[in-house]
């Protein structure tokens, strides 16, 4: 398992969760209105911060990106922290890979780079976008 590829797969979900909740993403426990990408991002983040050794660095990177969502350096720093945690903990890497595989193949992913989709509805093959900024949707 290549941890760099795994970190690249995780990052769009984590960024979607940060975009939706800002720095409060780590404390958020339930939100039925959140879309699947955001929920997956929250679950992934919860798994990363369970790991004591990397918790502080990941929480700092999350808050930094939440404060400056357009900052490419903040995004790269978060991706780097995710990659370090995955490389240091094979069990975490396995858990994260399983979470990603379990995600629906039709789950829309917000590309990394701080793009945001808001006020949207997703049902089956239909996506209704309330508002979008710099978003590329694709089916995997």
C-alpha cells in the first residue's frame, strides 16, 4: 500500500469536511444534513486524531486550513501530516483504506484545493447544486 497515494485519496474528503465545518470539524459529532463526502471526511479525521502520536499536528493542520481555505501551503501541510501518520501506522493505513473502499462508488468528491459545494442535494444519479465554486465533479 502506497501511503502517498492513500493520503492523496483521503485529502479531498478531509478538505470537504473542513470546508463544511471549519475548525469545528474535529468536535462535530452528528449532522444529518451533511453530504456523504463530508461525513466520510469526518469519519476519516476522527480515525486520524485517535492516533495520539500525530493528533496535535493533524489538529493544527486542520485548523490552519480552516482558517485559510485557499492557502495551498496549508493544504499541502495537511496532506503531509496525513501521509506521515499513514506511513507511521500500518493499522491506521489499513483502516483508512477500508473506509475509502467502503465509500459508495458514486459518492461525489470535491477536488482538493478548497473548492466548496453548498446547498446541494444528492439522490441516486441526480445531483442538484445549490451553489458551487471551482468544482469538478466526476464519477469514479
